[in-house]
C-alpha cells in the first residue's frame, strides 16, 4: 500500500494538471501529447497542456500549497475564469490580490504612505508616481527624442509614438490605440455607458480617471504647480496648457492654412472652417452650427430667456459669458493686451480689430463685388447694400 504523501502527490499531478503520465510510484513518466482532452472525476471535459510545475514528491505541505497556487493561476488564465467578485459593484477578476486592491475604491483605504509628506495611496504604483515628484529623478530615457520619465512603464508607452504600435484593439470596429485609456474612451462611444457618477453634483463619466479629475473641482485640490508663476491646477493637462502661455508654444498646426494653436481642441474647432462640419443641431428647427456658443445664441431666439442679470444696471443675458463680458463695462477691466503697443481691450474681438491696423490685413471679402474688410462685422454691414 502506498503512503499518503505519495497518494496525495499522485492525485494532485493526475487530476489538477493531467498533462503528464505518471508511473505507479508517483513520479513523472513519459510525457503525454501537448494537448488532449481528459475527463475529471466530476465528469467535466478538461483540456491539458505542456506547462510543468514543481512536483511535490517528498516535500513539505507549504511547497505543495505553493505549487498548487502557481498551477491554479495558470489554469485560471487558460480558462479566462474570473472567480473573485466584488459584492459592491460586480467587478470580477482572476486574482484574489486584484480584488483586494479593487475593494479599496469602496472602502477608501490608502495603506501606502509617503515618508516625505502626508500623501497616501490605495495602490503602490500610485505612491511610486508621487514619490518621483519629491526626488525629481527620471532614470528612463527615450533614445529617439530624449524624453525622460520616472517610470519604465511610461517610457514603454512613449516609445509607441515613434514605432506607431497600437496594441489595444476595439472588438466592435477597426479602431486601435497605443494606450489602454484611449481604447476605453473609444469603447465608451459604442456603449454610451457612463458608470462613474459624482455623488456631489451628479456628473457622470465613462472613465474612472475622469471622475477623479472632476472630484478635484469640489475639493479644491491643485497638486500641479507652475514653476514660473503662482498658478496651480487640479489636472496635469491643464497645467501643460498654462505653461504654453509662458513659452508661446503652439504645437498644433492646420495642414490646410498653417493656422497654429496651443490647444488640440482649438485646432479641431478651426478645422470646421475648412470642412463645413456643423455638429451642433437645434432641436426646434433645422439650424446647425459649427460652435456650441453659436447654437446657444440661436436658441435665444426660440426661448427669449435671459436668466443672467447684472446687479449694477439690470442688463440681462442669455449666457453667463455675455454677462461676464458686460461686467467689464463697470469694472474697467481690459484683459486683452496688444503685443505691439500699449492698447488693451475688454473684448478679444475688439483687440483683433485693433491688430489689423498694425498688419494692414483685410481677410473678409464680399463675394459679390470683391470689397475687403478687416473685420467680419463691417463685412456683414456691407453685404446689406447688395440685398436692399
């Protein structure tokens, strides 16, 4: 009769990972084929493979458990099983450790502490990112462009800019992305699902990171500081935009006319002047506009509503931006400065008209008679001479 340890070993090798044939002593015998279907004691069909794990022949219980743990993780990966589920939101995962980390999003637990300030994090990776802000160390460098980063993972993502690699594929269309977060944004367009909600104001988002950024508008947290002035921002991308005011950098250029801008969204808006795209539709008539602000102005004609009122003179406006601009007539504020003389203006459009005097440009032309004008408003007035 075989001893219990040998019997235990034989059972584990044959049932839990039956990819090897065993001799009666409990030791590995001749290898079986790379894959085959076998039937377990429970009558379930099971596909096997060639992956080997340490055989706990005459080993301790702890080694047996360790081997079983490795094998268990391997089997889970092969079957795509996600046995660990969050009772709060239904999130599922293949690893118990992943579930433990996920649960912190519900409990608010932040076990990873910074030893240089009061910062704490739910994930070790987040703490590592934070610590890099203290040390300033960026040991990982791109050999193509000199970009440096504190984390190897960020360098791997950056390299895709040069290689064009887009490993993240959409399973609903041909879209692919270089970053997982970009794919998640794209997939949200298919589902229109926005599962993440702000409990303070009801704001909803398709991405958890977007909700985290939004929450800073309530907490007032501004952890990104400008090193050239006192400005600080809650979101890193907002700080990047601000810094371009200091540097004058305008990295986004229109391939049609050479227009350059500091922000990608401004280029997207500008491109509509070439494509004729008018994505903003009026739900009360067939009017459409290239800009949301233009549609908002149009809607005033339908509603006649002007909820924003000036406390100084009773002026009313349909949009808060209009009231904000109006208030400058009382305060005397003129934030728009000419970079060629001492002139300043309360409105950007007024400054644009002034700048034409320096350059002599007259970009607005009448299609009827060829008359040219420096500002759009005067061209509109001129056009009326043809319609009378």
